[in-house]
C-alpha cells in the first residue's frame, strides 16, 4: 500500500507554463516533506522541502503548498523550462526515519 | 561540497553470483540509507544505519545484507543474484531530515 500517493503520473506542459504535482498522505507521524528531482540514470536531487507548521514555501520558481488538515501537499513549478523535464518525487519522513516516496511524476516541458 | 559517493557506477553480474556495492556518505552525516529503484518506479527503501547501527529495515531480501563501518562507509552485499535484482541502487546520507543521494550503482544481472 502506497503510503504517499502522488498524481498525476505524467504531465506535459508548454514552456513558460505552470506544472502542478499533488501528493497525499495518511500517516500523521510524517513531519517533513521533501521533493526530489531525478533525471534519467541519476540520483534523486533534493529540490525543496517543507514542515507541516508552514503552509507555503517558495524557492525560486518552485513552490510547495501544504494543507495539514487535508494531509495534502503540492509542488508548483512556475515558468516551466525544458530543463525542468524530469521525474519528480514527493516524499515524507517521520521523525528522522526513512524517506517514503510517492510514485513519481514524469514532467515533460515542450519548447 | 562533498557529495555521496557510490562505487562502482555500473556492475554486470551473472545469475547466482555475488555483488558488493559501496557507499561513502557526506562527511559528518550520521545516517545512511539504501534504496533500490526499478525502471519507471519510485525508489524502494531497503535498509538504513544510524551511527553505524542498523536503524530500519524495509523490503530487503534475505539474500542481501548491509553494514556500516567505523569510517561510516557502508556496503550492500547481494548474494545469489537473480535477474529481478537488476536495478539502480542508491545510497543516501543525512544529518537532519534532509537526505542527499549518490549517483547510484546500476546493477545488471545476466
């Protein structure tokens, strides 16, 4: 059973558009929610992360929105660029334990 | 800045052989994780170590074992390899909740 559910599985967006990826979780013990970006054949790279006491965090073109009551969080990629084409994973961590990943979203940004 | 170093980057083994993957965490990081990632799948947690002691165990086959040494490097030992073990194997290290991944070892079992 997937503890962190991620949608959509794939996403196509035009250059300059907004990419939105959503994740939902059940385990209320999760207290840290990172997003990773992965290019083919490479390791996941930490992109941005949030804790549940914050509703939004922005770093450059990347924004996380967090809804604690709904147990949902999302990644928005503003002004999407072809170089953003990658697989994005949301993840959740409980008290310094292992990362539990969502299923991943393959994003393709068309020029 | 130093990153997580994994070796080898690529490994080809025959069925029933043994493989050893190595991981050198970021200096001063106290936790090491091992993940397995199949094609088109999310990384699956195998095992972790905190301060050289096993701290958590995931869906790791009994044929696999791992340890963390006094210099904090970690090794994943895989025996009686099966075709289904072909995957990318990632090591990650962390000091706080932020985990940083290595570039992975691509294991191909033929």
